[in-house]
């Protein structure tokens, strides 16, 4: 964990260097991923099954690769009642939040008599990647599937690494209306979704987080299919004053650190004594945290405490462009209004980032690795396409045609110019 004092003469260079460390090159997995993708493209299901046996130690067949309807129903039934109720609550709130995002079609006639507009249509098919291994992620199912469902996507195919199908994950799939689930993970799963493999039909877009291999595969497959984003390790910045319970803030920092040793948690505060109390609480809580090994590595290697006046915190947040930022301080709204680059903002002492991960209703699939500078979190718009509509009658074309000819001629495209000019030429007779 690093400590920075804003007013120190070397702060700017040291803080910039610290941020750049984590954004260095990831392990080179691209060559391996390229080989897997090509094998799946050319061999289809045989390659998927071979890589699944090799990497996941699971011997599957064309018959057993799909999770059956009975398995989904039984898994959902086995989910504890309190978890099922929480899943229903989360799904309802996520559905409501994303329904409010629905855009409207538009149509109008402008001053030249041209009818213009656009219409929105859902994607036909989407593949959802749900990670396995470290934990069960029913929230990932909901955050990806529910917006797709709200958008009107016809087919939602879910892939998740083989192994025990967690009841909570299957309950979330059932709640979100996902009936197509495949027991595959890694780059081979992304390739199967892109190209198709045996009974797995190709999709139009792949969404959902994964490891370095999945991210590399999505990068290579973009263009064959659409993708949501290239996800990196999780991030949180907490802007907090001394009015907080240090234990609360320590828990908030660790809530992201526990995701991955490469995750990053940063505290910005104007009170050195409060910062010391939070650091102490982090160490205390690490001792009893089941995910303490990963969280401790994350805090040790990528964590930071910045002592700075709170009025400068929005500028620091924008430099970090984090996935999540909490403003647990007096004047939270005023400070947050000055932030331009953040995936999601959480306001007030009773709004920990964790509530956004599960039941607030907003989406937890958010830009990482400074991508908040130019992109947004997952939304209904990721599952919709906008199509432009244009209609000219003869009078409207007569007004716009000459300019079309002029611009096409300047660009050296004579067929474009002729296409317009012919319509401007009076017909014989």
C-alpha cells in the first residue's frame, strides 16, 4: 500500500507513476488465444470439447455440454430461500432501472421537406459469459441478462465454466428467463459463441466479464461479433472524511480488493488520523476475511491512501477514472457533480459500492482501466441498434440533389454524382 500527500512537491510524479504501474502490459496470452480461436473456427465443437478437457478437466459430449431444463429447475429449487428472494428483488430493481432507459423512435419532416428519423431494434442473439472458479456470480447473470431481456433480445445464450452449477446462478438464470446454458468457459467459449460449435449457434454480441484469456478472445473476435467492453481488474476510490466509521470505509476498500490480487482500492481523505484508523481496520479485517489472501495482495501491491483537501478530490478522481467512486463525506453531491470520469458514483455514508453490485438496480458491468474516460457501463443500449430513416419526395430531392452532386464530384466519386444527377434531369416526354 502506498501513501501520498497531495501538498508534497513530488506528489504529481509519484502518483502518476503509481497509477501507470497497474496499467502495464498484461501477461502475453494473445498467441495462445489466437490458436484456440482458429481451432474452434475450423473444427467447431471438437475443439471446444478438447480445450474444455485440457483446461477445465471436464470430459463433455455434444449431449452433456448443455445444462438441461431439469437441471436449471432443480438448481433454482435448491437455492436457499433468502437468496432466491434477494435474486427476485435484484431482478425487479434491475428490470425497472433499465426499462426507464428505453429510447423512443423519432420521425419528423424538416424545412426542406425531407422525412427523417430513426428506429431502435433489439439484437437477435446475445451470449453472456458468467465467470466461474473464484465464486458463484448470480449478480453477473442478472446484470447482463435482464437488460438484454428488457431490450427484447430474442435469444440469450449463457456460457459458464464446467463444474458444479451453483444453485444461486441457476436461480438467477431462471429469474432472468435464460433457458440456454452451456458448460464451457475460457477463450474457447467466446469463440464458440462467435462462430458456433455443434449445437451452440453463433450470437451477434458477447457480453460479460472474464479472465485475461476471455478478454483477449473478445478483443480478437470483435468484428465477427460485437462485444461490450474489455474488462480489467476491479477498482474503487473512496473519498471520505473523518465523520465516517473507519471500519465501514475499510470494508468498502476491501470489497473490491477481494475480487482479484490485481484489483485496486484507493482512499482519498483530508484527515491523516482517520486514514491511519482506516489502515488499521483494513489489517484487522483481513485476518478474518475468507478472501483475505487475494485482498491482502491487492491492498499491498495496488492500494493507496491519499491525504488531500476534499475540494481537490474530483480532480484526482478524474485522473484515476475509476470503475467505482464513493463520496462518503459532507458535500458529496457538490463534489460528485465535478467528476467527469467514473463508471458509477455512490453518494453518502450509507451507499457502499456493494449495494450497486447487487440490488440498487443500476448496472455493475462498468468500465475499468481508465476506460471511464470514453465509455459507460452496460445498459439497454448495448442490446439495441439504431437505424436511420430517410425519405425524399421529388420536391425535397430537387432541393438537396445539387449539393449531393457537388460533394460527390469533389470527392471524385462519379457514380455517386450520377446517381443524384440523373434524378435532377427532366425526363423526355
